[in-house]
C-alpha cells in the first residue's frame, strides 16, 4: 500500500509500515545508477530514515507524485546519480 498525500504511508512486504510527513524539516533523496532502478531515502529532522527501492509497481508515476508532494509541502527533494 502506498498512500500519496501530504503523508506517505508505505506498507513494505508483509510486516513493516512507515509514515512520512512532508514538511520543510524533512528530505527525500532519490539516488539512481544509470541503467538500473533507483532508491528513495526518506529522512526526518530527527534523522529517522526509511528506504524504498523502485520496482515494477513503484516507478515514474510514483516518483512524480513524491516530487510534487515534497515541493507542495516544503520538503526537500534531491535527485542524484549514485557514484561508485
């Protein structure tokens, strides 16, 4: 389950759920490597972090929605290529 609103609720396989409040104190980082799927890092002002990796059900439409929600609610959205 993924609820895209000013609060994002993510149900990860079977047992874990996370809530992320988009606000100017919080940040979303999208890291990617060319030719592969990307990874989202959601970090709060208290340095709590959770991660979502893109897959067949989580792709470009969800990325756009997360970007717009972050911008609308003052959260930072950083996109960067992963450097090895």
